[in-house]
C-alpha cells in the first residue's frame, strides 16, 4: 500500500510534493447514521453442512472433493457495492441458509460482529464453505472500507480467483482501484459482476467502459441486461443465446425462466445478442491461439455454429491467463443474476491445481500450508485460518512452524462457516481450514508437517545451510507472507486504572495478533500506551472491541497524523564508544554516511564499503542492521520515523572482547549524529481524493478543497454528477464531519 507525501516543513522556502503512489479516497455522501438498536446476533443454516432439504450428501464428497472441483474465491469491491448482499444470496441459493439476510436488518451470515451490524459495513473478512452443482466453493467476503484493506490483502494471498463487484451506477470507484491492484499483485484471475442494475442511474455500458478505461482490463461481455434501473427484468446469456427472466411474483429469486432467444418473440434482443456473441468470439480468438485455430478452421464462415462448450473453455483459459475478465450483471438485492454468477465461478475461475506454485515440487506431497488469519475465541483460544497447498491436515497432529522454528500440536480441525464451524476428520490440499491449538502461529507463517520435512524441501530447492544451529536452510522454503502497511494515525490509550493495565495489555496483544495492521508501542517519555492504526474508523473499532469483548472502559487521547522525516543531503559522521565494565574494556569505532535514497523506501537501506568486509566477521550483520533501523525510528525534528534514507558503513573497528550490545550502541549513536547534522524536512501524508457531487454544489466543494490545501487534478462527469479527483493533506481532512466525507484515511508502505 502506498501514498503520497507532501513536504510539510523544510529548511528552504520552496514547497513541493514527493510522489510515491496512492490508494485512498474520500467520497461525498449523505450521513445515513443508523440508530444503535439491538440487533439479533443469531441466525440458522438451512441444515447441517452436508444436508440440503431431506437429502443427505456423502460427507466425504463434501469435505474432501476432487481438487478440480474446488474453487477458492473472494468477493472484493468498493464500499457499499453489494459484496455482503451478494454473498448472502450465494449462501441462500446454494442451500446453506433458510432465509435471505439483509445488511440493513443486521442479520447477514458473514457480517456477524456487533460493530458490523450496527454500522452496516464489513469490518473483517469472513470465510464460508458451500457446494454448488457438485463444486466445493470456499468463499471469503472481504471489507470494502479503506481502513481494512489489509483484510483484502491477506485473503487474496491465499485465493485462486476473485469476483469483483461493481455498482452499475458508479462503475470503477476509488477502492475498486485498490483491490484490483492487490489482485494484480497476487496474479489472481477474476470475473466482474455489475451489481445494482435496478438502481436509478445504472448504466451497463458506462460500467463496462470504466473497467476498460480505469482498470486497463479487457472486459468479455458474457451477459447483457434486459432493461436498466426500474425496467431491469433479467439478463441475456450471450454464450448460449438465452434469456433469463426472474418471476416478479417470486420473493426470493429462485423462480426464474431460461428461454432460447428466437426471431419471432425477441427480434431486437436476438440481434443484439448475436452481435455481442460474434464480438466475444473475436475477442477470445485474439487472446487464445487454440480457440483461434478452431474458429478459423471450422467456423470461419458462421460464428453462430461455434459450440458454447468450446467458447466457455476458451474463456476459462483466457481468464486463467489474466488476459481478460468476464463481465456479468444483475441485482443481488432484488435476487436477480446470482445463480448465473455462481455458474460462472465454477466455469471460468481456476481450481487450485490450475494455479502455478513452484514450491510444491519441493514438498513431494508433504504438508505445506500458509496461515493467513488469526481469530481469538474465548472458549477455544486462537483460531488460525490455513490455506493447504499440499499434503493432508488432520487433528491431533503435530505441525512445524518454519517462521517461529517451533512445533505445535493442532487439537481440532474445523470447516469455516462465518462464525459457526463444523469439526471435520481431515482436509486435503486446495482447501481452506480453521485450526485450534496453534498458540504461536501468526499471520504469514509457513506450516509444514515437521522440521525435517522443511529441511528436506530446502535441500530439494537447492539451498545449502548457511548458519549452523539455525533453521536458515528452511528459510528458503518460507512462503511469501502478507505485506503489512505502516499506520497513518495514532493516539494514546489508557485503562480506567493502573490495576487494569495488565488486562489492557492482554487485550491489545490479542487484537494485534488478529490484526497485524494495528501497532502498539510505549511512549518512552510519558510511558503511555500508543495505538497506531490505518484510520479513524479502524481505531474506533478497536476501542469498541476492547469495551465489548474484554470489558474495559478505556480512554483515547486525541487522534494525530503519523508524519515522517527525511534528509536532503549526504552527511558523514564518526562515533567512538569506549567503556570499561568490570575488568573488561569495550571499544568500538564506526564511520558511516547517510544520504537521500535513490528510490522511495520506508526503512533505511544499508550498504557496506569494501573496507569493512573483515570487520563484519566480528559483528553480526543482523545486529548492525538492527542498530541502523532503531536509530531511524525517531527523527531529530518531530521524533517521527525516518524514511527514504540510505546508510553506507565505511569503517567499523572493534576491540577484541567487545560485546555486541556495545557495537550496536555505537552504530546507532553514529547514525543519530549524522541525521542531526543533515538538512531535514518533515513529510505529511497526501491522500488521493475522489468527490462525487451534483453539479449545483461543485463550486462550494472546490472552494472548500482549496481552503484545505487541496490539489485538484481532474473533474470528470458521471451521468448527472461531477467527480472531482485530486490530493488533499490527511491532516486537513480529519476535521471534516461524517456528513461530508466517509472516513478519510491513508496508508504508506516501506
């Protein structure tokens, strides 16, 4: 995650911008504040997993289906695009809930936290498992709010495909760009679902064009809407040339009719569908050589004769190659278009065996899994979500954590159903599991069957042992973890009394393990506990959870923006440390240079001159780097962390018998001395802004942004509204009320 930084205070008269990247937004919207009424926190499934109606399914076919029949997908979108509503319909139509839940009523399956139901938003990702036409679908509903983007990041890390949900009246929005970039980073194949086709102002063509223009993707139109806004009745299946009309008298959307299009009854619609299908065939043929040979060889004279099965197989290959994205449409709230979406998930998104994971060849079928999420249950203790890449997971078995170099015993194995879980006897590769008993495991840890298994995999990977006595050989088989963004807000938190401080520390320890984007530190001057988070809403939710889940009435200090510092020129410094402790002399002398880094970086980059090669044999390189990084935690101006700095160690002299602690202290003091001598400046976070406003209020909005030191980049037209794009300092947005902007926050990354 990235953001922009603007020079806030400099040694010179000039003020300019430092550009890295940006992901965040602010959007004008009405403050529809929900009253905090008591909402029911219970709901029931239609039947125990494995039973639908009166038909009892085979437990083995449900728990351990063939890998080709597994789909691990996520639902991702901008806030309020309809992710949770779509998930709720998917669960209902697949037979896992008795009734349709509603976000406004607070009775959805995946939004089970009290904070989610009160606010009507998704705060933490929730996993559910369901069956659809012989396929096992492991589905994760992710948050759309920018404060909880880490939830999307760590879920996409373990998924094989994703459904991107769009508001058909708005198209691509600010957070859509963020989650799309995250999917690109993890190379996730995806399909697009244009939701809210019944909404006033919905435009299928506008939404498709925004996908093409803003996301730089190639949309493959697989469905056409029958009507828009109030006239939306159903969809046309372009591949099969059929129309799907939902019965207006049906309350739950299960009753719909599928009819082939005919010249007699639907001449106009048939003509549009044939044109769309021919265009689709041409697009797919351009992207898939196998399909192009088929079309040019057998069906060059008449595209109508191309079999639907061949076209679907080609679309599947194109989607897997991420060359294009299939586009479907519907209205989840009005129960239209969700069943075809499920069909598309099983048809076009890949199975686990179709995804390429090079590390699997090292394990030869042994267990390899990645922990991507941790929850705390008052009765069960830590619940760890695992994605199994190879091997089989069974309860009451010992597993080895490569990151922590420890072995733990997994007591129980569960299948996730939001906040309700089903105990199972085993789970095979390709699935997502929930485990009980792993007390040391955290987000991003690699889990294997044993230490010897990790070492054997490392040897197969061709890595030799580098440091005796450590499992550094196994470090080569660590799975890539989750990139955790640095916080941009912080505030103090105090317990009601000093006697409650241990309870607060215990609560914060659990919450940090659940949410790696939450940072807790101790102020060295005041001794106060400081909360660092992704935004105002993020810290507000943490405060509320401490009260509800741990029974602590804590007090928050004023919210402050997390600034950064950097330097403008190169400076060289020397420091000597000479101490006699007892009868032993400790002597270390360091000479180093600090300079502005060539590339933006959140932590200092460290280089070593050729002259220190022999000296480094006496001082572990890891300790030297820790000394430099600790020195950059507090800058000389505001005490904010230093970024965009490179450090070169030119000389390091160490007296025999000098402790590592003394060497570290010498280097750290030398870095601080150099930073004080350099020309310095403070950086403030610049937020990417998107304001949607009606035409008559455009001028007041522009005037307000100008007062807030905003930099307007572009003003676009979206149907009857204007969209203002630009940058605004985060400190200026904090003073806005909720009626104007929706929880503006920002993020930056090392």
